[in-house]
């Protein structure tokens, strides 16, 4: 299948490579020429604008922070797409914005859009084992589910357009609080004079264990804050979760609390760090570090 891929960042680059490995013809674009060059080296073609990416492909996938700009603004996908082009946005955005963008694409050019955000981070993007949550027209989903399976091991249809991003926000709420309590528990162990690494080994196989714990606690113990998933992006997601839940009059106290923790990190110029950096909020508050040897 001929596929356009826009946004070759931490996530998009390995996802586009997996489409190539699955035998698809991929045309790419990104603001960073070196990322484009890397994909061309791997077998992709490239185009100078997002409009040009859309000209000769059946499907355009976006994996960018600003989806509206990539799709609808100057030289955006809509300028090159036809009514037969299908757009699959795999970025994480506000579900309300996803619905609005989809409606504009349909009204202006009759274009179908699916919202299919992902979870799993860079390691699963590389392995092609992402969890993909999908919203939009079910027939369109059924047609492209195999394409999505080239990037993920779990591809679940959730409902109408926007539903994929509702699932993703739920995911981000759980991940934020889960990292937060892991950081709190590891700091508690250290302050009690018990080795946090041994506490981690002791509890990871029990009810407290989680994918988040196994991904993030080892990073905290190594003092590794290399992203992964940046604090700035998690703030964006929690902001969307707060807006969406307030719009339906639902208080979300745990999400709101984690948002404030992340604001503290941002104020310390740590917005570009991985979200395991939440451990440094506890470090500043308690004066102890869980990093091995410290
Ligand atoms: P990133 O900042 O690493 O990459 C984004 C890339 O998109 C950059 O290379 C940038 O140059 C490019 N880009 C931005 N706007 C563009 C445009 N208009 N045209 C062409 N290229 C453009 O971000 P990321 O971490 O890969 O995240 C991308 C999306 O995936 C975000 O919505 C994020 O929330 C979501 N996400 C990220 C992770 C993760 O672990 N990093 C996990 C799940 C979901």
C-alpha cells in the first residue's frame, strides 16, 4: 500500500520504519532533514511539504504535536489529498479537537479520518508492539486494521471519531498517577533506610507491579531521564484530560494533582526530560535521591 507518513520524531521514525519492513511504500516528511534522510536510507521516498506527501498515496499517517497545522494549515495534507485519501492521525490530541478536524476534512474535501493514538513509548514503537486505540468509521477501520498491525500488537476499535483519543487520555491519566506513586514509594523506601532497588524487586511480582513500574522504576534508580516520553507532552495530555473532563462536569483530582507535579518539573527546566523525572520532584521535596550509589 502507498502510505504517507508525517512526523519522524521519537515515535514516528520507528513506526514508519516498521511500515517499510511490512512491505509498504512509504513517503515521508518532517521538519528535520536528518530524520527524513534516515528514512530514505531505509527505503522511503520523501516530499518537501505535507501537501505533496498526500498527492500520490492512499493513506496519510500523522504523528506530530500539532495535528491541525500538519493537516489543515498552509501546505497541509488537505491541499494535496483527494476525497479518496484516508487520514489516520496517530498523535495524542484532545478528542474534541479530533472531532473538529475530522468534520473539517469531511466538509472541505469529503476525507475520512480515523483517530488512532498509541501507547507503549519508543521501545514498543521500535518493536512494532504498540497498543493502538482507534476511533472513526468502523468500515474504514476494518479496511486499514492490517496496516495498523504493522506498528502494533494490540489494535482495538473503541467507537466513533474521538474515541481513540478518549482511550488515550484515560491511558495517560493512569500512567501519570502510576509513575507518581512509584516515585513516592521508592523515595519512602530510601528515606526509611531500605534499599529501593530491593523493594522494587520485592514488590514488582505482586499486585503493585505494573508495566509502568517495570519501565520507569529502573530508570529512576539509574538516574536516567532521557526521553522516552517528555514531561512537556504529558502536560499537553493532562491538560486535554482536564479540559475534557471539566466539559462534562467531572472532577479528576488525581489527574489534577499530577498536572501540578509536572508543572513543578517544567519550572525546573525539566520539560524535555522523560516523565520518570517525577522522581526529582520527590528528591527536591525530601532531600534524598534513589539513584544507586547516591
Ligand atoms: P517528537 O517531538 O519526538 O516528534 C515530532 C516530530 O514531528 C518532530 O520530528 C517534528 O519535526 C515533526 N513535525 C511536527 N510538526 C510537523 C509538521 N507540521 N510537518 C512535518 N513534521 C512535523 O514527538 P513524539 O514523542 O514522537 O510524539 C508525537 C506524538 O505521539 C505526540 O502527540 C505524542 O503525544 C504522541 N506519543 C508519544 C509517545 C512517546 O513515548 N514519545 C508515546 C505515545 C504517544
